[in-house]
């Protein structure tokens, strides 16, 4: 029973976060539905295609679960922070090629055989959403760190509040309420970008607070530049997972 309670304390916030992640896509589809079938098609295609691309980078960071939790279990909080920094470095390194793949996908959309009406909406939607590669990878690194040090609550807070931000921004930018421009499908894209930046910011603040509260002033200074062996270790752990989730979502 003790182990079950401990497991549930960790799992329930993560479950709520996953529900919140899925809810964002449902809300986008529901709110653009008033614009017509082409808008639903554009958001569905654009969101699914972008997720199939960025999920590789997010999967690559799954290795942080292992190395940070091992360091945390050993009481090496300095190592936890070192691994987080290298996770952020790795995310920064892969953000550029992933963004390039997204833009290649935009360029190739006319060859997919989409209807002209759907294509005209999908292209600008995906063009805006593609800029969320960086905040999503930062969010993934922060989330892996927080979960590995048993701080799952901020993840739930980030997803719940991000959904509220998404709903409000959709209401403003899709339909032009309160004097905002009525951008339609592109407004939904900007709302998605903003809510993802919000998620990264909320978790970034949570990580900063945890680091500030647990920093050992007597510990040796961390290396300024990334260490290749740490990056190599993260890739060794994360690449199989990244490949698997990319194939799953891509299917």
C-alpha cells in the first residue's frame, strides 16, 4: 500500500498532464469547427504532421528520465542540473533540423493531393505552428527533469493553465473578439504557439525555483560548454525511444 500511494502521487499529475495535452488538440478542432470542414481538415492535417516531426526531438529527450532520476536517487543534485543543461543543449541542437523538416513539409504540401481549399488553410497554419519547435523541446526537457526529481505537480499546472490560455487566445484570434483581428485558422495556430510557449515558461520557472532551493554553494562549478560524453549518453538512451514514438505517430 505504501508503494501504491507513492506511485499514485507521481502518476496522477502525469495522467492529468497527458489529458491536458490531448485536450489542447480537441479544443482547437472544436473551436475552428465553426469555420467549416476545410478549417477542421487544415488544423487536423497541420497539427498531426507537425507532431509527427517534433515528436522525434521530444522522444530524444526521454533519456533524461533515466540519468536525472539515477542522479536524484544518489543525492547528486548537481548531476541532475548538469543533465538538464545537456538536455537543453541537445534540444537546441535538434531544433534547427526539425524546423527545417517542417518547412520542407510545408513546401511539399501541394504534392499531397489536398483540395485547394484545405491546402490554402493548412500551409499558413503549419507555417506558424512550426515556430513552436523550440518551446516544445524546452518544455520536454523541463518536464523530464521535474518528473525525475518527483515534482509532477508543476507539469499538471502547466498543462491546465496552457489549455486556458489556448481557449482564450482561440476565442480572441479565431473569431476576432474584443477588437482582436479575426484570423481564422491562422489565429488558432498563433494560439497554439502561445500556449506552448506558456507551458515552457511555467515549467522553466518551476525548474528555476527547484534549482535555487537545492543548490549546494560548495559544489564545483558546472562546465560552461556541453560535454560530448553526456550528449552521447542522452542520444544512446533517447534515440531508440525517439524512433519508436516517431513511427507510432507517423503511422
